[in-house]
């Protein structure tokens, strides 16, 4: 006897405030974390006292070219090929939590006239229980996504088409791999996946959109979108991997001697002007810290992008709802804060997100965004540091190239054919680049993460 297919209904949430946080987080983080979203393996308590170190705004804005990278291959050879670790699912990814996504909405960082209109999909079963969800936005532009489709938009406009609006499945302003199809473990996976994909198609027609884009996908989500007829696109980031290091000195011991000396010199020079560094998380964070950091964020972001995405209210909101998942690394000189880097703490990963400074000091960006992040990750047993998008200068600092994935679907068959041809060639280029970049990692022969 053929099993009766489950009866599912799908709805569109124009604000996450329409759904209780515990119901969203049961899908995004699992039942245990949903019951207590502020509990996080005591990491915040362990780091609550300010950490002193003598002496971006995405965390990728590098130093000058002369400082950024020593690309010599001396004493180094390619390490064994990594799995696509950038796609490894973090079991407690902070970015898909109700607290983070709702903070973007409540603070006005998305919604309104920002060009990000929330249209989150929610699937319910016969008992009206949420069994699937998807963070989804109608986009009026292509900013804040980190998977660039401006060339597609321009070509389509030249051909007489209208590229916007489009549907974007993502965490706004966040180039970190995370689950996008949030399916309850006990739900019928195939049926919920089909409901979400069908909901996307229906919604695309209703808004008369050109395309659907799902970015920074886990392996499971990538497979679901590909099976649903989506085209895959690959890119790369640079991540640090903890190879069982007890501390920073153990990491340095894995480097070729020449590269080790360079890193030590950078750390010394970054703090040479009497600069001290603090780790702030949990109850140690105050609104005064956010005032200082926001000034850094606005100064650096305005010069880099023109208009920073996040409002001051966003930082107050995450301070209220997820302070124990935040690590703020702040640099102080002559009694005042001069620079800072914002990180989020996941289940096995430290995510570097934004950086800013009101004083320029050589290598201070590297110290706050990369080296302090490694220090914290090793001190707290985290497996990986993701320091944001792009940035080949990270290679010389112990970060390795890893692959990221997105999925795309276009309503116009002509545009779909043109993009498919482009993506085939682009994937080949990304694969080649990743192999070549492995040669520039600073690890000595036979050392480093396997």
C-alpha cells in the first residue's frame, strides 16, 4: 500500500517577529539550543574578563601590497587537498538564528528602503507544527551578498530584460556557509524540500522576478538545489584550521622558519606603539564598547563601500539577545579604543565579520582580525576560523583556500543558457586557482592541517 503523502502548507513571513524565536530556532539550531539560545558551552564565561595582550569593514581589508604577502615558496610545498571545509555545517551557526536575523530586521538594516525585503518561507505539517523554513529576501539590487552577479544583471538589462527584483536565499551581509533549508530532523525531508522549492517558484512568479539565488550552501543544501534543477557556482575563501594546536606557539612551530619569523615580527610591530588588546564577550560587553566599535565600522566602511550596511541599532540588538555568541576584539592606545574586530562564536567555528579603525598602525588589522582570532579559537578548542570573504593575503598568515558554493535558477531560458556556460568556465578557473594557492601556504613540509 502506497504511503499517504504528508499534508504540508507553506506560508510567507514578511517579518521574523511573526514567528516565536523558539519555533524558528528549533529548525535552525535544533531543539536543545532552541530551549536555551543563550547557553553556549561556557565560552563566554571563559572569556568574560578582558584579555590583555602587550603591545571590515569586512575582516579582509589588507595592509599595503608590500606588507600583505610574502609569496615565496621557500621551504613550503602543497599540503594534501582539503575537503570542502568551507561547506561544513556548524551545528550552532549563529547567523541563521532568530536572534541574528531578527536583529537585522528590527534595526532597519534590512527591510524598508534597504533593497532587502524579508519573505521567509515556512512549512507546517498537519498539526500546524513548523517543519521547514528558509531565510529569503526579495532584492532590488545585488549589494551585500558576496557572490557577485552584477555582470548577469548588466547583460540582462542590455538585452532588454529586468533583472530586479530577484529572490535571495541568504544571511544578509554575511559570507559564511550555513544551512539555508532549515528542516526538522523528524520531518519528511523530501516532502519539505519539495515544498520549499515549490514555494520559491510560486513566489518568483508573484513578484515577477528574474531569478533565485542561494548562497554559501552546505553540502546537503547544495545537493537539494542541484537536484531541483539549479546551477551551481563555486568560489573560494581562506580559513584557518586547528590541527590540534594547544596554542599559537604550536601553530608557529608548523610553519617554515622564514614564515614563522615574519608572523612574529608582524605581531610585535602591530602592538609596538603601546597598544593593548582586549577580548570582550558576554556580560563584559557594554554600550560604550558598541559606540566605539560603530565609529570604527562607519569610518572604515564609508571609505570602503560608501554606505555601511548595519545600523547602530543592530549592535544594540545583538548585545541584548546574543552577547554570549559575540567576541569583540578591541585595541586601545593612550587610554582610548582605536580599532576593533567583531566575531561571532559558533559551535565549532569563530566567524570574523567586521573591522574598523580610527588610527592606522602597521599590521594592526592582521593582529585583530587574524592572529587574535586564532588565539581565541585555540584557547577555546574551536576547529576553524573563518575570517570573511576573499583576501589572498590571509594565505601567508596560516589561512588556507577552501571552496564555497551557491546555487542559481533563472526564469528566462536564454539568460539561463548564457549563465550556465559562464559558470562551467568559472568553476574550472576556481579549481585551478585553489590548487595554485595551496603552494603559497606558510607551512613547512609535512606539517599543517591534514
